[in-house]
C-alpha cells in the first residue's frame, strides 16, 4: 500500500512541476517585447494564408455577413 501512495504522490509532483513550468514560461514569454514590424494592427494586409478561422482574417467575417 505505501508503494501506491508514493507513486500517486510522485505523479502529482510531476504534474505540478509541468504546470509550474508552463506558467513560468508563459509569464516570461509575456514579458518579452514584440519585435519591430510585428503588428497585429496591420491585419487588413493579412492575405498570406487561407485559414478562415484566424481572428486576423477580416474577410472571413465579411463573407458571413457579420
């Protein structure tokens, strides 16, 4: 029985560590400034892909009539 408890605690510790790494990497990435020339405000010029589910693809909303 103690082996099962140790395995459960180890699993919880590994999962908590992975979640912690994700949170830390997300926060560190959020602090990095956006490079020059990388503006989402220029989305009207977005014609590079055919991904219609992209929130930057403005023509998609116009096609639906929204």
